[in-house]
C-alpha cells in the first residue's frame, strides 16, 4: 500500500511562487509515489477571515485552478474542501484535550502571526488553536508525509505530539507524520520581508499576467545601498538573488551573477531582467494551463466535488477507529472487513 501525503493551502488568495517552491513543486513530484490528499483549508482560512466569508468562498476554486495549473493530476491528487469534512472538526475537539494553552502559546508561527495581525490581547480563540485543527487535518487522512514550508514545522511537531499522546492514552490508531521541506523552505517577499505571503501583499501570484510579473520584478526590493552600478552590492537578504536560487536551474550562472554583484559593476536592472526571464520559464506554462482550465470551470468544480467525496470516506474510516479507541463507539457495529460481515 502506498503511503499518504496530506498538505493544503488556505483559500485566502491565489497561490504564489512561494507556495510553488515551498510545497507545490514537491507535491507534483510525489503525486505518483504517494496517495496524495490536498486540503483547501477554508475552515482555517476563516479563523482570521471570519468577517469575509465571500473572500474565502471565491478563492476555493481559484486555488483548485492553481493546483491544476502547476500539474497536480486529479487521478493522483485528491482535492478536498476542509469544511465539507466534519470529521476534522470532531477530531479537533478531541485533540484539544491533549494540548495545553501554555504550549499553544509557544508556537512561534502563531506568535508571529498574532503580531502581524495586530491582535494584541484580542486573539480569536479559533485562530489560537488552529495548529490543533491542523493536527486533525493531517491525521484524518493518516498522512505519513506533509510537504510544507518551514513556517509549518511547529504545526507538524504539534501534530506528532498529539499523535503520540493519543496513541499512548487510547490505542495506537493515528499515524505520526513527518514534514517534508523543499530546499527553498521559505521564499522572501518582493519587499525583502522574510516570507512571501498572500496576506502581506508582497507576492508574485501564479495567476499574474506576464506584464504584472514584469512590473513586480522591476519594483522589487534589492540592496538599498547599491546606488550606482559600480558600487559593490549585497546578495544576502536580497530577494532578487533568493528568487534566482529558487528558480534558476543554472547554479553556476547564479554564482557568477552573485560574485559580480558583490564586486560591483552589475546593475539591479540587469539582474532583474535575467530574473524575469527565469521566472517566466516556469510561470509561462503554468499561466497557459491555468487559462485552459479556467475555460472549463465545470470540470474544476466537479474535480473538487469528487475529491471531497473521496476524502470524506478516508476521514470517516479514521473517525471510526478514533471513536473506538476513545470508547465513543456507541451502538457501532464491530468494525470488520466487508467480506467477514457478509458471511455473518
Ligand atoms: P496566508 O497569508 O493566508 O497565511 P500563505 O501565503 O502563508 O497565506 P498558506 O496557505 O498559509 O499561504 O500556506 C500554504 C503552504 O505554502 C504551507 O505549506 C506554507 O508553508 C507554504 N508557503 C507559504 N508561503 C511560503 C513561502 N513564502 N515560502 C515557502 N513556502 C511557503
Ligand atoms: Mg500562512
């Protein structure tokens, strides 16, 4: 039997090139090797967008389009809408007993998001506990592997802790997952900020038209002290070079550009022109495929609907095992394989 992958995205906006190098690229690569489930995490999106349900709704199919555009194949990768899997909510409630508030308080990703969002002391409880609901996502699908960016490592660790606690307390029914990081586990934003993010307005989207990408690249943050072409420039913390590292297949060429930039004599305009070419080599075909699928939204919708139905079956099987382990299997028939049941 194939091992499983579960990963996903919040439908808070279209997917960007950070998703691509951080997670999507790995998903596409592994979809034939693993039974792959991809969660469109609308429930999690609502934890910090509960006042904007239409925004979340509108982005569900956009994200599905992005999946198809990058080359995820619905026969191999199952797209699932999170809110249509009530088992995830159920698991979340049970898992909340297995974590402490003080431990949740230490989650570095949630901490920095709370700061970013300016919640102060008014943190929505649903947002605060979203790492627990992520544990429910992952375990509902019995995932062994979770391809994510490094901001998600605390979530996978939290999940593993819940799994160990659950299995020890009740019965060993949950799978302990591992994170799979790509070599670029965090792409910085156009503004040079540590992380490109849908919510920070510093992203190149997979769905951006070519002229928009060009404009964004031209406006990118670089080394602010690199004023004249002759000046030596700084490569570290310079997102232009971070993107080249992530997208230019010719590593030697990138090294050459870095050396030249450090020495001085290489202008930002020139490096950016090269970056644009490199980006377009990846984004061009994605954009074309996206436009093709966008002409057939019925297919996209059907794909998500079918995937969600399949996902529900998997989550229901996990739920049955969890209920039995927790002595909550009231009135349940003994869980036997169908063949045995038929004979009886
Ligand atoms: P939001 O701002 O709404 O949180 P996001 O841009 O952070 O959106 P998510 O949907 O939260 O995107 O993340 C989906 C997946 O993409 C996660 O595995 C995350 O680690 C990965 N990811 C997101 N941004 C980046 C990035 N800049 N570099 C690498 N991976 C990323
Ligand atoms: Mg995020």
